[in-house]
């Protein structure tokens, strides 16, 4: 794939007010993306922009607005809105483009820009490269005349619209009456919409992570810190806990005992339930190379397949569309339900889990662990620069590790697309061997990265 100057595996991301996550780059994104998505006809062109709760959103948003309006594109501001909500609003408002300002599960000090096409799907590599090419040249061409500048308005009921769309995905014959639910919104984009949707469906809702201040997004809360949710579930004797991340496109859950399960278990639960009712399409589930071997075995026992893709929900969605699958996702908690959404949606996935819980009439602890995970270990090695994976010592260590596994497990070593990390993952039935392989490889990568 062509080297990218700005876009990674999930849009543009970086430390706020440091390249590439600066107001200047955001301005360039707005101008370039506006030009790419504006056809030559005389109609007004529209972009919708949502964001999470990071302080730097107040810097990035107006810079994007300036870029889009300067090329004659109208802008509608959604305010704090989950990433999947922006995708939905892009389609429902017949917009040419949707933009989400978020760094997802990262700390407040980072931010990012994700782009959606008019169909609500994340942009293709080709489209992103087209935008990149314009960002560094030609920005002074095709600027709008003074009387053709874009207009800007705020959509005050955008959150209420998303709540209604989310509720419509929950079976009409069911309600959440009688369920006590802890919802941790990570002080992020869903801090209003998620508790509201659950409450309006009849649940007793215990809120956590719903007081954003610009700095506390994902801070000791949300899907990356599920212990806060689990603790509150035990304290309040709740039936289930749900933890979203900063932009609410992923989730983890816990049962009434506080036991936490990841996206693989969530996908297994939904897949089994849908398959039994002939609602699962494609003959199985699409997941990434990171998903546990236990999920693959669980599906195989039921005559279903697990199709693996590269990491990133965009790769998962691409394969789902190609193969006619309606369920896919990532171990990290991105769960894509293509009957309802064009990207991962933590709230929609949570509602499907709650539908299973209501219909099964069992405690969540009897449902949460659908399969026994194969021992799996992931270690991240941070590096300052260069390409550690090109080192001969690293290549040799990887080959040796694969030889030791001898087909009895899986090894994955890759560079993160969103952070300066090398991710080392191994899994297999021999836990001691997996532990040794990961730690030895991590040591070799650290030396190469030094």
C-alpha cells in the first residue's frame, strides 16, 4: 500500500496540537475533503461533524469548519455524538461527508479525525490517498467566491435522533423492565445518549463516566478500564455492566458477579443466538487476526465459520460487505451489526446482548462466557522511531518462535496503526510456552527499537 503522510488504520490520529493533529492540518483536511466530495453541479453540498468530549475538540472542530466552508460546503454540527451516530446522521441527512473528531480509547491528550462517505461507511484507502494528495498542494485553487461560502448550523436534536435509532434496533416485543444496568460511558461521546436509551427502554440505570470535563475521557473508566464498571456492578447488585470507550464504537461487558468479558465472547453470544433463529447471515462471523482461537472453535462446533481479516473495524466491515455477513468485530469490543449500522456501535451491541439476556431468562453469568478462551498473551512494546520489525534479529526471533509453536497455536507481531507500538500476540493450548515466546520476542523487539 502507498505510504501515507496523514491517515492511519482509523483516520488521522496523534497528540493534540502536535503534527499531524494540529489546527492547520484540520483546516487542510476540511479544504481537501470538501473538494474531493463536491461534485461540479450547482446544488449545496453538506458535511456533518460530530465529536467526543476532549478539550482539543474545541480547536479541531472550528478548523475543520473553516476548511469546509472555504470551499463552499455547508456544515452541520452535531456536538458530542458516538462515532456510529455520525455515520447514521451522514446517511439520514443525505450528507456528502461525515466527520468524527475523536481518538477513540486514547487519553484526552490525543485526538483524531475519522471520515465517512455519503453511504455511512468509512472511506476507502483510495479516497483517503486522494484527500492526502490535495492536502499538501493545490489548496488555493477552487476556493469559493465570497457569495458561495458554506453555511454553518448546529443540529440541536442530534442526540435524540441517535437514541431513537438505537432503540429501534431492540426487539419491539421486549423491554428492559426489571433489569438493573451499570453503564460506564468513559466520560466520552455517549455520556448522554447511552443512559437515556437504556432508561427509555425500561431499565434501572446506574450511570458511571458521565461527567466529562475535557480531560477525563477514558481516565480510569470505560472499556479500557472495566474494573470501575465491575466494582459498581457488585456494589449495586446490578444484573449486568456495560462499558463503552471514548467514542462509543466499542464495549466490554461484565456479569452480575463483576466478571468481565471481551468482544470475542460478545460476538459468540450474539452469533449463537442469531444462528438459532436463522438471523445470522454469511454462514458465520468476521473477526480479525487478534480474535481468540476459542471463538473459532466455538463457531466451528455449530457449523459456522470465522473469517479473519487484518486489524481494524474497517477491514472487518469490508469483508462483511463482500461476503454478506451481518455480524463481525474485534476482540477489543468493536462489534459491527450491519443490519443496523455501518460501523462498530457499542450501544447497539449492548442492546443485542440485553435482548439475549431478557429472552434467556438466566443470570448474565450463565451467558457471558460462551467458550473457554485458549491461553493468549498480548504485550505492547513502545518505540521512538525507525522500523523495528525490519530488524534481522526480530525476523529471526519470529521465525524461531513459529517453529516452537509447530502449528499448535498462532503468533502475530505487528505495528499498531494508531500508536507507536509493536503488538506481540501469541496463543495456544500450552500456556507456559505462549508466555515464554511473547516475553522473549518482546525483549528482542525492545533491543531492536533502542
